[in-house]
C-alpha cells in the first residue's frame, strides 16, 4: 500500500474532514475519502464519440433556432444557454464534463460549423467564427451573409 505524505499538514483541515465525515454518517475517514473520490469521478463525465457528435449537432441546431437570443457567443456560452433554456438539450452540465471533453467539444464544434456552412444554400442561416475573446476562445455568430471574405470566391460556370 502506497501512502501519500503531507508536508506541514493543517490540523484545521484534518479537523474539518473529520467533522464532515461524522456529519455525513461515515464511521471512518477512509470511507469518507473513498466517497469523495467516487463522487468526483461521477462529476467528471466523459461522453463517448457518438454522444459528442450528438451534442455538437444539437448545439448547431439550437444556435440556428435561437438566432435572436444569441448575438456573439463562445461554444461554452452556447452550451450553457442550451442547458438553461432548451428542454431537448438533455446533456450534462458544462462543469460536470471532463476538461478533455470540453476541449474536444470546442475543436469538433469548430470543424462541424465549417462543414455545415459549406452545405447551405445562399440565404440560409449558418454559424461562422467571429474572432476571439480576451481568453482566446473562438467567438461565433449566426449569420445569413453567404459571401464570407475568409473563403475563396468560387465563380459559377
């Protein structure tokens, strides 16, 4: 068994752990610490690849549906907006997702909106990147202008 050492342990912290364990009806500190670790694992949800693609598809559809309520947004803002305002968006809270999943969602969302924009007809709404915020998170907006200067002009034959 490997023991973890604590340098300069705070007796106040140990006392708080003991009080919390006792108030939650645990008989040993070991039981309480096991409970805390298991609870933490449950809150860091890791959806599989198919679930991630479903989340992305739902985010795109709900962003297009809520054009008037969303101006410029990050993918995280869109996700939390959907959690709060859309019953059909039945996915874990943003804070419950594992950090690696949140990063993957951001990358896949960006790729998915580019694919979606390539498939639309002139005059249809689509999501496009609109710069970055101070945290270097991509900003998006729903727009209808089909002619985007970031895409090369394709002459019609």
